[in-house]
């Protein structure tokens, strides 16, 4: 069990460019979550997958954001036409959705800076 | 919508002493989970302790314990025998047991440990 991994760890881009982040969950975890964390704040929920199905999306997830989880394994989060307000840490978490005692395990995050 | 409030932006504790971090939340639900997560500087978030709302007994994990007051909607974390490695940002989080499994986080408390 190698834990949740995210790639890249850091990304600097210019306003208007597209960026894509990848998350590899803990193997056999069927649930995968994306959160966004701005400086000095707690993480905020963006979206959630159960296997390959995207079951919930936050209102924070504008039309410029899209997430996928093909085949229920890794997930990608794409931001199109980035804006300076998109600068944040993007966190991925995974869990084994089994019963009440579900625990989300977090990855190290991808820190995005939009210039 | 549920909200989580951490009223202490920053706390300090002397090594080997005890510190309590505060958390309050607002919900109309009766069935939910509460969590404390620790985020060390530049490292990923890890689960410290969790509490099920239906359990009256306060959760304990080694040096970490909670004081869960359901009627007051309060969920404080007590760290005993503080160690230098406890220095981190601590987040209180809420998870509904209804549809959706997202975590709702507070803004966090920075804990500094003095040697």
C-alpha cells in the first residue's frame, strides 16, 4: 500500500493556459475525492467519484473544471483557461467505501500557481 | 448546509504539556462523523482521530483524545505530553451520513510546540 500519489507536486502556469493534474488512489479504493485548499483555509470539496461514476460536484467546480476517472482507477482534474483565482493546493483523497467507518486518505497535493 | 468553525487560528504549547484545540459545528443531522486531521508543513494530511455522533464515549488514540459534546455541537481535541512532531496545522472536519461523503473542514489551527 503506497498511499495516494499526485502528479505534479507543483505547477506554475500563465493565465489562460490549461493544466491537468493526476491522482492515483490507494489500490482497491473505490471512492476518490478532489478538494481545493487556499492559503490559510481548510480544504473545500470539489467532486467525488465512486468507481468511474462522478456522483457529486460542488458549485465551486465551474465549467472550466472537469474531472474524470476512467475505469475507476486514477483520476485527472483539468482546469481550462486558468485564472489567478485558481491558484491553490489541489488535494486528492481516496477511501474504501464500505459501511459507516469510511476514512479518506489524502495525497500530498498539487500546488498550482497561476501568473 | 453544515459548517465547521475553529476559533483558534494559532496555539502554542510547551513540549510535554497538554493543549486543547477547539472546534464547533452546525448541523441539523443526528447521524454524522467528526474527524481531526493533522497537516504538517509541506506534508500530506493524516487522520488523527474520529468520532461517531451516535457513540457517547469519547474517542482516544494514544496521546490524542476528544471531548465530544453533541448537544453543544462541540468537538475539541486534547493532545497530552506534546511532542515536537505534533507541530502542524490541525483541521476539524465533519462528514454527513446522508447522501454524499464529502468532508466539510474548518479553517484550521496552527499548533506550535516549544522545546
